[in-house]
C-alpha cells in the first residue's frame, strides 16, 4: 500500500475511534485540542511535500513541470476526500530561462556565480562586456545622476538583514525588483544585484524583477553573496570588468491554474474559510520551502478536520494558487470568485517555509469574540503566542481577496533561515525539519477548526457598533 494511503488509514482510524466521538457536551475547544495533538504525529504533510518535490520537481509557470503539478493537485484532492474540486485557468505571459554565464575579466579572469532574474530580457547573443560601477547600498544607486552609468554595468551589493519575521526581505528586495529600471534610467547597459539572501553560499538567488514602463529594459541577474563581496572589494582598488550572457525569452500567452478543493461544512457550508499555498516555484530548485511546504501544511490541516466523525459547521477551502512567483494568481482567483467574497469568512496563506510558527495574528477586533477566547490556551503548548496586533497581510495570494473586503489572518513562521534558501538551488526537501513542519500543521488545524465550528463574523468585529 502506498505510504500516503497507509498514513491516511491510520489517521482515519484514530479520528473515528470512540475517543473521538463528538457529543453536544464536547466543546469546540476539546476537539481542537485533540486535533492539535493528532497533527503532531500525522505524516500527511510530509508525504505530500515529498511527493510534490520529488515526483513533480520545479514548477515554473509555463513549464511542463507546472502542468504536472496541476494534475498532481487534482489527484491529491481526490485521494484525500476533498469535494467541489475546481481547476480554474487564467492566461498570462511566462518567462523562460536560457543559458546563463558571467565572468570577471579584469583585473583577472574569474567565473562568477550568477542567475538571471525572473522577467529579465536577454543580452545580445554575443553577450555584454563592460566596466562595472558598484553601489554598496540601493540608495547610492538612486543618488547617482542621470547619464552617470552610460555604457557601464551597475552592481548593487547591499546585504540583507536576517530577521525572524522576514522584514529584512522587504527592505532589501527593492534592489531586485526595481534596480534594473533605476540603473537603466542612469544609462546602465546591464544590472547585477547581490542575491536577496541571508546565506553566505555562492548559490545565487533568483526572483522577479519588474521593468518600469518609462525606462529601457536591460539584462538583470543576481550574484552569489561571496562573489558580490569579492567584486565590491576589488572595485575599491581599481576598475573591474565583467562579461555577462543571458539567453531568456518570454512566452506572451500561457495558461496557469488555480486549483481548489473543499472540506464541506456540516451546517453552514456556504460560509467558506479560504486557505492554501502556491503551487508554482522557481526553476532552479524543487521548491520545498517555497512553497511546497505551504501546500502540504494547509492541505494536511484541512484533511485532518475532514476526517472527523462530525465536520465543523463551515466549509474549509484549500487553494493551490498557480502563479505567485511571477504574479497573477491572486487577481485571477479574486476575479473568478467576485460574487462569493461576502460568503468568505476569512483567508490566509502559508508561504514562508516550514519552520516553527511563533505567533498568530487575527483580523482586527477578533480577540473580543467569546468564540475565540480559548485560542491562547489552545496555542500555548505549541509555543505560539496570540498577538494583539491585527493581521496586516494574509499572504500574496490572498491580496485580491483582502482588497475585496475578506478579512485575513496570519500564522507567523520563524523566517530566520528562510532567506538562506528560497529562490535558490538549495530550496530542496532535505532543508525541511519534519518536527517543525508538524508543528505548523498542528497550529493550522487547531485554528481552522475553532473558526470553522464557530459563528464568528470578523467583518462585524472589525467595525464595532457605535
């Protein structure tokens, strides 16, 4: 019997045993506690994670891997007992990586570890060779006058700060997202950035760049951290020249998919909690932490609840969003479900790896609800604090729903090592800690059950009556 079926049979047996027989006198809190503890020993998430990273591999939008992933998602939902399974296509451009190389050719020859940024235009077929100008901070690039980089390759070497909450990524990431256009405005013919990463490895980290409409499009790539530091040191001693070759291309119209499945509510199935992760990944690793882990965590949590002898009142919908890395899935999902937004109770996404959850943020006003009063005690054994600060953000793929008025929550994961790995060849299954993965599933399962078995209205709590 396949490992997944063995694991599911064991969980189903546990949840259907007399000890799990739910009675009217058994509180939501009691059931949530038992679900939480069962999740800590359940292997469903690991089995899903292993399968997606091993059997499917990298999942760049527009690639055969993404098509395989779409079919994989449908099969998993079917095998796990989800209903109302939907595959919702949407059209978008996709970027294709080609051959890439770079080398320092002065003051001496040295091969560089680089990776093209997602969306980058290619170099000419013969490549680009030019002297570089190094900017130790992104602000230094912005301060450079127009025309000062004519004929040069701009290089930003600003490091990223390691933080538990991942806030260092937002501060550093602008060098990747907007740097190429800012360099082009100043005359640069190509752009390199130190990888947006907290790693000290030579493995470079990719990620999306976005070209401004009012600036030329120039080739753009990321450098491995040690190589960026080497170039910065050398540039202080004299001129440095680099040769760069990128052979990327754009497919103007490809199809991506949002795939979803429901654990239907027993009493108010039309009231829906939307959760999930993104199914796509960059092409250079197998996307274990970004975001196969999020897919596995949320799917396993919903499955555990679905195995109960009596399901909670509300429906739990798991979405495998199909294009987070290059954008589009959030808007497509919100548009496809624009007539259902008022029936969506709350939404949240798991998209920061699989390391331990340390805090829960709920929609504004939620802590005033008696239905949620037991959450601090429920989360305490997992060492998850219930924050008094409302969730500002539910995940990139819930942004469209949030703009449409759907409240969001956030289970905050420890991101201390996440940016050592994401968007790089090092994003592989062996980096996932199984015990921390299980803690994630336990926290999601307990929270989801409490919300799904309640009648709490987050919208009304956010706007108390005068």
